């Protein structure tokens, strides 16, 4: 069974995570795919997790695509997924509104198809005119959003209509690199209206609770690549978390993580679901796990040994966070690189 550790260090789990937890709440971009391409090995890792009895829920802050579209994309990438396995921030936002409004109430939509379908599923009526007399406003990212719709919705918020935002992500991935996300729109509306929204998506709890309500699971594990949404959000929802290093969090970001954004476990990729997780052990100023030893010497993080990549990330995190907590500054990591691929104990593996 999983055993949660102190916030400053990683926890131990003496079973493979896919056996200790009955549901993985999986972020998508950076975890299962990057853009239109699957993360290498992701489909195989998830197939093995499901075969071991772990349920899979695909949880996204993106409110623009309805679940069936997301499921189709996953299926194209070789990941078995049905629409009911996908939970979006649009669905969480619609639930928040449905709990506050009468059935059939009109809601002004600053967004697109994902929000429209989610509202209709909850018995609410999406509109995009203030003359329709909406009872609330909901906003979410959509690449083809008309500025005239933003203006009219923002005026509604300024007039006092309750406002729910699907998420506050400041960026979205694009083929050209990160672009402005829904968080940019939220800030614009909030500044104009002088009002802050209720947020349904990560890192707030509603999306995680909506996922459990829809997909089930008594022992969920939140799996993500972002500290400020996936990991912090899982912690706020009181769920254990697994950070995978296949997305936006790099070594420099990891070693600077504050306690509220530290995961329960860390792994190189989704292959970490199939492993038991040994908590790094401290010996003086060194931390050891899985054949690797890490320490901070003269403010620089150093790693030595031989082992697999999952354990490498564990000792790096443990040593770096201890140094950060005790000295107030993250260690220097320039030139440090993780091992590539699984390395058996006794085989040569890059340590520096």
C-alpha cells in the first residue's frame, strides 16, 4: 500500500503504483502526448497499467474539445479510450454552475463547443447574447473565439453575473511553441470587470472531484507533468500524485519546487506506474536510491552511481529539496543530465 511521506521528501510505495492505486487521473499534453504525437512508450505503459487492474481517466484543463474528440485522438495514438474516460474542465465548470442554478437556466459562453456540450449535458442552456438574459457566465479557451463574444461576456460579468472559468492556464501548446491560454483571457476579463471567477479546473479541486464522480476509484493517483496545475491540484484535492518528466517540468524547475508543488512520487515517464517506489534514504548530506547517490556540494547538485532513470529522478529531487529547505536556494544543475533508458545495476550509466 502507498505510504505518504513528508512534503519535503518523496514517499515510498512497496507495490507497483498500478496495483496500489485503483485509478490514474492522467493529464494529457506532456504525459500521454505532446501536440499530436504520443509520448514514446505511453500507450504500452497505459495498456500494462489497465491490464494490472488500474482504471484510467484522462483529465484535461482544455475546455475547447468535447470528450469524444479527445477520445478519438487518444485512440489514434494507440491508447484505448472511450468518451466516458475523458473528463474536461468544461464538464467541471458545468457541474459548478448546475449546482448553483436552476435547471434550464441560460449561461453566457465565452468559449466553444466543449463548454456548450458540457452545459447541455447538465441541463443548462448556452447563449452568447446578453439580450437572452443569462443567469451566469462561463469562460474557457477556444482557438476561434470571437473578440465580440469576449466583450459581451465581460460586460455581463461587470454587471454582476456569476462567473465560472474553466481554468487559468496562462499558456497552451501550439506547433509554434507556447501561446496565450485561457488564463490570459481570465486576467483581461477580471481586470475589466473588477471580479475574480470561480475556477473549476486545475489546480482547483472541482475537476478532480468531477473525475472521481464520473469514473470512480477509491484510491486515485493524479499523474501529470506540471507542478503548478497537476501536482498542486492533486495535493489540494487530497490525492497522491506522480510527476512524470516528459512534459514542461525540467530539471531546473523540479529542484526549485516549493512544498505545495512537490509530488508524492516522481518518475522519468509513465513506466513509473509499473514500479514500486523506494523512498530515497539520507546519509549525512547524501541521498541514495536504486543505485544512485545525490548530494549538493558548494551549491552544485552532483549525482553518482548506476541505475535506472526513475531512481535517478528520485534522488535528484530528494537532495535538491533538502538543500532548498535548509538553505533557501535551489542547487545549481547546469550540465547535469539524467540517464537515457533503463540501465541495469552494474552497467555503466551516466552520473554527471
